[in-house]
């Protein structure tokens, strides 16, 4: 493929295929069509569309990285270089600070400058080696105008400056990397600023033309992509209107618009110069790098959409419409700015129109969220959505070829090589580019990460970093050290995107026939209201007047014995469970309801009877009850108030009280409950070490109580249920992040798991970490306690909801955990729920494998797994996506990894007890099945995800044996009544026969 040829166009989506079939080409777009973008993206996409797109970029796609001369070159007075406006600006007392100002610093640090920066001028081989390691196809860099023409235009060019750029270009040629060269990246020679007032003077275009011609003549044979000016918005507005950037002119808005006017005309002259004099022999392309933000309406109204359109007109359209449409400014600008905006003559419009061979787009923090004038948002909301901006450009400017020539993010200046935040923003932007290309049909030909290395960051000085390579600015040699983002980008270029991988594909298969399919309810609502048939009062129906039942005072029927069916709330709940087709139901008892005082001095027998009826009715319905004795909950941590007020789990007496409570539950419910949980999801992150110590002993006491006194007769199983979310290293290439992730896992899970399922003592990682910090609050177990706790389980029960990324770098102090020296974060490309819980199905498989590696091949139950969803959305698509993918990852763990997985429980049963999490919504005392319930039921009925080869296989129905639920046992009253009728019938027949015979004898 020739160097200047565009890459192969992406495969168009179905809508575009239809348009191509109808018209032979894409329909022409007109200015203003971009407004369709907001309506198109107004509704949240399906979970499948919102997640990661597993696809690759077209063959020949440009993978690039960029830099700017003043940011990285240094050598500001070396080998005859002239001064630039940034040299002058940064040596001024009001220049940007070198580093963030510490709170205890009395005087500001010295101004930051680009005098040395990354010292790129003296390190051509170093920089190009970095490019080689990345594997990029293109490198965007800028030429320092003052380095090749120290006085701007007059006099002979600087031979050393020309030699530097020739060396760089020659090295790129050796590596097979195409240069993308920017002529002007903000560093105007100071002499031109002094002599002409800079870009405020239209005659500067002639000097720019002379400079451009020199570059075309000297370098054009090796350069096929030229950028005339970088980000004219920033140059004009912040260089000459606000004065925030060099040359620091605090002029008027009128001056800003005048400078932009001159920049457009200067660019057009350079394009025509190249087109007429150099394109025939050099065959390159020329454009201008336009920066933009993205904006979303506060509310989806026509007015707000028009304001968003206006915002983009005032920033991007200011330059793009003259170049790509008609040589003139957007109508909204001309209408709103009146005399502030200069006018183009007809000849100037013809000169400007069409002077861009491709759309060179810059998107990122150089403009967005930093240098965008607040007034140009028009009271709407800024958003970092690259995909929507690409779609808008595609529609607004009639489907141009788009080359993203600058994109990326930033991290703190103190962050070193594990730049997780930067890496995940990079992933987000590249993913959005892929979606725009593959799903929206936008013709994106290349992508450029900004930047190659850390450097001087304009108004931010060195307080932020944007490079793929880390530079220690205090060092002498200034080596380039690859960051995690560099390794990520290198890997992505090698794969050409995000190709489908086996681990990303769903697995077909089924679980064992005795697999436990369940659903969870934190606490069942104890409703002891009896049905109307238990009322002993006698009523008279007033059929003539009020038409109501009138209670007869003093008249009552004989009170009958009550039965479980008399509790009106139980049967409807059982019916809902049967509708899901689950085999198990997991819920927690309320300790405070059963024993209000925390001991058996006051036992609530009504509540106990209610629980007894619940489990009896479950067993009768062939649903196995899974009963937790305790679960933390407000207001008293799930404890009886007297125990909570006496120190809760901090008090060792609470462990003894729990054992007493457990014994009562085993006595009252154990004949029907065969699946016990002692503690359900004790939350370690807000628990003291002393409380955790007593909680472990309480669990062990309850387990041994059951094991020794109740198991022989009741033959049940008992264990503890731990919350086990996966902790993933934010930078997968970082050994420090891996160590941090392991540390958090041990503190989150190992704290309670290791004593029970492992050594009988706390994790060594945990003890060593605390001792290093002189924290000796973690208690010690006696040998007797270790023996009590170790092995006190029959299975491993875990609840799992999400995955959390951890990084050792202190990027965001607010989210940094100083105690564990860890920064928690999320991958912004992950799906997330309305409650900001990340949906990461593969995390379930990883935690199951980690548990197996740590504690051996134990029988495992996923005792709770679920997500919140928008209660106003009828189709709870996110929950369906969540359940399907998490269950499939559980299947992979079962089939591919050999995890002894015995069951899966969906969280939660209904919205009444767990708002937004339920499979049933609850309103006006009515339960209504959500689509996710039926989706889960289908998985339950299929016992997983059977493939075509599994068709015809089925599991025999497993019925739970209930010794007290046999036909005769459960129908005593009915059988008694039938026996009475039979006896009465026999006696009646006998009497009839007797008197009939006696009557005949009289005759």
C-alpha cells in the first residue's frame, strides 16, 4: 500500500449496507445533520452494545503516537535556536508552576519551563527506540519554527536545526514508521511576535508560507502527512483573548476572533502552496488539527439540543465549516456574534473551502475540561464521549475521512509508571473509536495517542503527565521507561484492536443434575397476620340495608387449632418461588425478633412458629430452605438491641449468646432445615479486628454445637457465607499492583476464611503487613481456639457481586486507602449499574479459582449474586445480561477449571426486601415478575446452557424427602373428618338396616 493511500474502509453496519444498496453510496449529509446525534444516543444502549466490542480495526489502520516540539525537545538555546513565545512566556513570573504547591509551602516553586523538558533534541535514538518498542505505524511530531528559522523568516536557516529533523526522519524511515509532521504547534518565533504582534497581524501568513516552503523542500520527500496548525481554537482564544497561554495577550474577544480568521487564511495558503508546488512530486496530504469537546443536553429538549449544536459550532465548527463545507463561519456564530466576527470575502471563501485532505481531530484534556471557555458550553454538560463526537463530525461534514491526531488523558505529576487511570481512559477512547468505525460507519483511518513521553504540559507545567513513557525530569540521562499504558498500547497494536478470544466467548454445557438453583431474600417479612378463616366471631349478613357483615356480640364459635396455612403471607410467597422453578431458597432469620433480649429469658414463640411454618411449606413445595442465623443489618448490626448496646461483636459474651441462639434454632427448625449458614456476609471492611475475632469464635461454637448434638439426628450441613468480590490489579503488567491485589484479597476474604478453611490462624500477609506498621491490634488465637475454628465448615459459601481494580499509585487522594496503601478504581469501559456497581462476569471465575488455590478443592456454593437495575425500566436488561453472563462464568469454572461448584443463588427474590435488586417488583402490595425472573427460570430449567449435542438429555426430578410432610401426616384433620363421615355413614346404614328388618318382623 502506498504510504499516502488511505486504509481500507471499515465494513459498514447493516443500516449503511441498506443505504449502499439503495443509492450506491452513502447519503450526502448537510450542515446541521449532526444534531441527529443526540437523539440517536439519547436512550441507553443495551448491555451488549454498551460493553466491550470484541472486534479489530481494518487492515492498514494507522496506529500513531504524538509529541510537540516545545513539550519534549528542550535545548532552548542549543545550536543557534531562536527564542519562541513559549520561551518568553515560561520565563515570566506568572508562568505555570513546576509542581503542585504543597499546603505547607510558604512561597511558590520556580516557574516551569521547557528549557530542558524531556531533552528530546539530544536523544533522537532514545525516542525512536521507544517508537520501535510500541510498534506504531505513524509518529506525529512538530517542527520548532524558531529552531530552523531563528528569526522567523529573515536570514539563512539554522543548519543544526535542519540536521536534527533530518536525523529524526531518517531514523523513522529505517524503522518503517511514517511521520506526521506539524508545522506550527503553538511555538511562534518571538521575533515575529515582537515585530508583527504575532497572529493578530494578517501579514504573518506570508512568513508562515516561507517557513512551510522551507519544510516542504527539505523534508517533503519523506513526509506524506502534514498538519499546518495545531488547535487554532486554543492559539486564538487563549493566546490572544484570555492570555492563559503564550504569547499571553489579554485582548478582547474581537481580537481572538481576528486571530482565528488569520489562522484559517494562513492555513489555506499553505495548503494551496503544497497542492500547487509539492503534491505532484511528493504525493502527500495536508490538513489542520482541530480540537473539540463533546457536549450533552441537560434535558432532551429541542432548545437544549440546539444549544449543544451551537456549542460545537463555536468551538469546532468555527474552523471546520469554512474548511469542509463552504468557506464561511457557522450561521449560529454569525447570528450571535454580529460585528465581533470578521467577514470573509468571496475570494477568501474560495481560498479556504476544501483545504483539508482529511479531518485531523484532536480530542482530550488539552481542550476538554480545561481550556474550553465555560461560556461556549451554553449551559449544557461536557462529556468525554469520543464516539458521539465522531458520529457528529461524520454527519455534520458529509462523511470525511477522520484521522484522530491527538487523544489521551493525564495522571498526576507524582504518578510514576503504573498510570492505571490513563490506561483505562485510553482503552475507553480506542473502544469508542472502534464502535464508531464498526457500528456507526464513521470513516476513521487512524488513531494517535498523546503523548510519546512525559513532557512540559503547557499551562499545567509538570503537575500532570501524559506520556506513554515515564521521564524522571530530575535525572541527568532522562531515560524513557515504559508505563503500563505503553505496554497496553503495544499489546493492542499487536492485536489490532480487541479480537474475540476463547475466554470472551460463552460456553455451552450444563451443571450436575443435583445442582442447587436458588434465590435469596435477606430477611423474609415476618407477617403473623392470620387468614379470615381463623376468626371465631359470628357475623350476620345484612342483606336488606347495609349489605355488610354485622358482628354478633357475645356469640363465638369454638376456637379451632391453628395451622401453617393460617398465616396468610406464606403461601403467596411459596407460589412465587415455585414460579421461578428454583430448588433452594436462602433467607436469614432475625435474631432480634426471635430473642429480643439476646437470650432465652424471652423467646418469641410466635415468630419461631412462623419460621417453622415457612420452612415446612418450603419443604412441602419441594424447595430446600437455606437458613442463615445472622446477617449484619441496620440499626443494630442484626443483633438484639441489648447485645448491640453492650458492645456487639466487640464483647466476647456475644459469641456465647450466639451459640445459645443457634442451639434454639437447631432445636426448633432443624428437623426441617438441612442447609444452615451461621454468619451471612459479615462485612470485613467496617469491622474491627476484635469484633472479627469474636465473630469467628461464635461461628465455630455454633458449628460444633450442630456437629455434635444435632447432626446425627438431623443430618444437615452448616458453614459460613463470606462476601468474595474479586480484586484485580489495575495494571496487569505491574508486580506492585499484583501484590496490592493479593493484600486486599487477604484482608477482605482471607481474614475470616483462612482460620476456618485454612491454617486455623489469620493470613500471614495480614499479620506481617500490620506488624510492619506497628499495628498490633490483630488478636492471637490460642491453640485450643485454633482447633475449635479450623475445619468448622461443611462447604464453602460465597456471595459475589462485582470486581474492583486496585493500584498502588496514589492518583486520587480521596479514594486512596492509606491503611492498606491502595487506590481503588474501575475500568471505565466496564458496564455499571445505576448504583455504580461494575458488571465484570469474569471476576466470578477468578475468585472461584483463587479460593480453590488457597483452600483446596472444596464444595462451593455461590450463595448470592445479583445487581441493581433501574426500577423505572420495564425490561430489566442489565439484570438479564448480568445473570446470563455470571452463570456462564460459573459454568466455565465448573467445566473448564474443575471447581466443585454445587449451587448458584440469584440475588434477590423481590424488591420489597431488596429494592432495585429483585426478580419481582413490588408495588401496591402486589408482586409482578420482571423479565429477568423468566430469564433466570429458563436457565434453571435448562440446568445451564445446553448445546445442540445436549438436546434430549434431562435430569430426573429430585424430590426432597420430608418426614413430616407425608400425605397422611399433613392431612390429619381432613382424614379425621372423612373417618367421621365414614363412621356416620356405616352407623346410618346399620340403623336403616335394623329398623327395616324390625319393621318386616312386625308384619
